[in-house]
C-alpha cells in the first residue's frame, strides 16, 4: 500500500521518520525508504506542503535541481505565507 492511501496522521509520522534518516545525511536511504512516493501515478496535488518541501530538499541533495525548484514553487503556491527559511530547513 502506498503512503498516499494512509491517514494524514500516519503520513506525518512516516515523514518524521524519513526526516530523521535525512538529518543523519543518509540521503540515498531516505530516497529508498520513500520510493513509493516517486511513482508516475503520484500527483503533486496529493502531497502535503511538508511532503513537497521534504521531497524538494531530498531531490536537491540527489542532484534533481529542476525537480527541487518545481516542488518548492508548488509548495509556495499552495501556501504563500510559508516562512522564508521553511523551504530550506526542516520543521521538526
């Protein structure tokens, strides 16, 4: 079952676990653990702002700079009042 079928609370807990892996500089592990997100069938509209920010940060660490910018723009469009640093730093 993909994460997008999980409850918002479950997805938040999952994202927290992925963030912990990311914070330990294990970027490829974070990508592997979140691989179910990155299917062709995943629509960006189904992701929360937090998931888009995490995905943008992970993409930039793995060399996906265009994807990262796209995800950041989508997060900013959905929530224009995001604090300036929120796209670069985790919100624990």
